[in-house]
C-alpha cells in the first residue's frame, strides 16, 4: 500500500491519503497482534511517515506533526532494546 500511496500522491491524486490511512490501519493491527516482531512496527512507522509527508505537503502541518510523533513513538521501544534489530531490513527496498 505504501508504494501505491506514493504513486498516487506523486500524481496529485487525493485518494493517496485514504490509501496511506488504510496502510497505517493494517500495519497497526499487525503491530498490535505481534508486538515482538520488529518488522510490523517498522512498516507501520514507514506508513505513518509517508502519511506525515503527504499531510505536510498538503499544508496540514499540525496533522503531519502528530502523525510523525506517532511514528516515532511506535519505533522508539525497539530502538531502546539492548539488542536492537538491524538498522536496515531487506524489505526496505520494497518501500521505495
């Protein structure tokens, strides 16, 4: 969904926001269901960051900041672990 949202946003399609939000919701469910699996939190963070960029570009800065802060809060516990996950995942390339 992230790739689709990025393509829609770059084309100026207003449905991009809805796609970002669908991605956030799907990833949030997985993060909640599997809290010990870093990959779900990682993808939720990436979706929220994308939504934040979209909102910022649309001039909705307060909403963008709130979304960016949520993204940071999701990933922070994993960064604080004694043995954090690797800084880069092979799946990261799929998000570009």
